[in-house]
C-alpha cells in the first residue's frame, strides 16, 4: 500500500510526486490510501490567517482538479495493473477538505453535495470516507491525524503512542516524519505497538515563504509510506517503510526505498 503524505493540490511539489509515482511503480503497489489534506482548499476556508490568499488562475476548485488529475490517474493505473480485482483505492477526508462544511453552513442548499463531488469524476475509482473516519488494515489504523490526541506535540509519534498505547497508528497532518515503537508485556509475551507520521508532498519553497506556515515548515519533511502486509500463521502482520524525499547537489528530488534509488 502506498500512503502519500498530505499533498495539498494545487500547491503540490510536482517533481517530488513524480519520484513517489516511480517508487509506487517500482514496488508494484496494489492499493493506495490518500491520508487527507489531498487539497489545499484555501478558497473554502473561513480562517482569517494569511494562508487564505487568492491567486490569479490558482486556488480554485478547478485549479486543484487540474493539478490533481494527472497524478491520481497515474496512481489509479499503477494500482489497477497490480491487482486481480477492483478496489484498493481509499481517500480520507482531512481538515482542509472538511472546510467545505463551513460553506454548507452558510448555504444549506449545498448540504447534500459532499466535497469530493466538487471535483467532477476525479474520485470515481475511489472510496471516499468521512472526516471522522479512520481505516483499519489488519492491525494498522490509518487516519489523517487532526483528531489524534498528541499528533501536534513536540514529539508527535511518542505522544500519539502514549495516548493510544495498544494501537498501531499511521497518520499525516503533521507534515513531519516521525516514529515510535514501544513493546509491552502481556501475560508474559512481548507485544509491540507503534505510531508513524509520514510527512507531506507540498511545495517546500511555497511552504517556507508562507507568512503563516513558514516558521513551522522548517521542521517539515516531504515523504510517504509504503506499507506491506503479510500472512504469518493465522495473523496479518505489517511493515511500515517511511520514505523521505531528499535532494541532490543540484536540488533534484530522489528517494531511497527498498534498497533502490528512485529519481
């Protein structure tokens, strides 16, 4: 399973997303989950922060759709080619997409129009889940992270694990890459649980120069996760690979995953 960090179309990093798709193709992923904040959605936000600024030809629903379509189409193609059945494409609603409910409050005629319908047929191949939803894949819970207690703490993964000690949790929202795994003993046997946050795929320069986001973005890392699931005896086990996007000496993005270099 490929799980991209928060993408924030139409403020995405195109070159970094190309690297991510190369990894997805190279690893033969057969399912994908968008973890939320797939879109920036600034034009639907009630927030009075400096982040809410409008740009000529950008920042609109149509601009976000145009930015997202080639990457989501490519991801659907990769997943479909590696599956022997339909499905395997999930979308979580992040806090950015959830801003649409503020517009619905002002205009009740839009109450029966969910946010994903604003983007036409873009999500026809996907199963979209509500803002309060988390997805459980075997022993791993995947969620956006804005509802997790401790997700924005200084030590995010350790705080989430402390608040949910008997749970394996993978999440976005923080734009950081962090992990914490801690074993406990139950009835004389070791049981391990962990928490993983997987970064973002937003444009770095735009993030750093943003008057609101900039000070926080200094600690942000571009990244995504590759999660593999295996049948071990009667149980389903998993392994999380946190893949970061790095730059070479010419500023070109690359990633190292599974012992391979992807550009």
